[in-house]
C-alpha cells in the first residue's frame, strides 16, 4: 500500500508539472481576453444594446460583437500610431501626456508605465539604459535595478562622488519602485537586456536569462581567450 501511494504521488506530481504550465497559459489568455474585452466593449456604445447583448440588452455581450470591438480597438490603436508620425498628432499626444501627468495618483502610474514601455520599445534617453546589480537593502543582499541617468553635476559636486540614477522596481509589478542615487563604483553592470531583467522581475526570479561565462568559452588556437586576460595570465594565442 505504501508503495502504491508513493507511486501514485510521484505520478501525480509528474503529471502536474506537465499539465500546470498549459493550464496557467490558457487561463492567463482567457483572463487577458476577458479583461481586454471589458474595455473594448465600451467602444460599441453607438450601437443598441439589444444588438450587442444577450437578453434584449440585459445580458452579457455577444462573443462576435466582442471580437468586433477588439478589431475596432486595434484599428484605433493603429490610427493613433499613424497620427503620431505627423506634427499635429504629436502635439495632441503631448497634450494628453501633460494632462495625464497632472492628475493626482494617476500620474504616478502613468509615468512609471510609460517608462517601462519606452524601455522595451525604444532607445530614447528616457528609457532604461542598463541593468545593474547593487547591494540593497543591506550588505550581502543584492537587488536588480535599471540605470536611468548618469549626469548630475550638482549632486556629484556636493557628494564628491560619481553617482548614477538607478530605478529599483518592485516585483511582480515593475511599474512601481524607488528612485535611488548610488555611487558608480557600488553598482555591478550586467550583460542581460532590459527586457530579460523585466521578465526576471515579473516571474519572481523563476525565469532567469541565459548566460555564458567567459570561462566557459572553449579555447580556439590562434584566438585570444577573454578569461586569460581577466585573470592576468596573459595572451593565450599560439606562438
């Protein structure tokens, strides 16, 4: 009986490891579609509810009208992208940004979300520049952050140190966090990309980016090996 229970438990855990990712993925897609549909369904305000909803307008929206609303939302987003290419469109977007940044509470969420979006989709100076590691909240424990700026003349003059501006995001929601000014010598610059770091943060550290150490690079005759240079062994090229 103990052997049967142990085998059954092992089979269950093995099956759970196989099925759980698929179940979670499907559930997230359904949740995302439902959330987006609740927002896009409002675009059908110009149509009678008797057409778009079950129960003579009193029930939930019909599935095909949800798809139509989603396609309409995609069209409107594309239209905004098209307008952003012209001077008038950029002016309108700039005005909307100003309004959003002046609304209390909403401005904090909007600014952080906009910064994360720019970090993933653009190479502007307002985007995150590089992923870094630094000791926080105490020595011996490390946190991941993003360098957002490196030139602060007044701060550097008053602190007598070369400091960098680091955004420390929270997990699993990286749109909120802390702004920190840290001496440059106290940050460790990482090779991972901003997108990889954000995935790492959102997944609570379960999705780690791939990394190939210079020590793992095989030696090729006639080619300089980086690890030898770092360790001070000298040039390993063939004579």
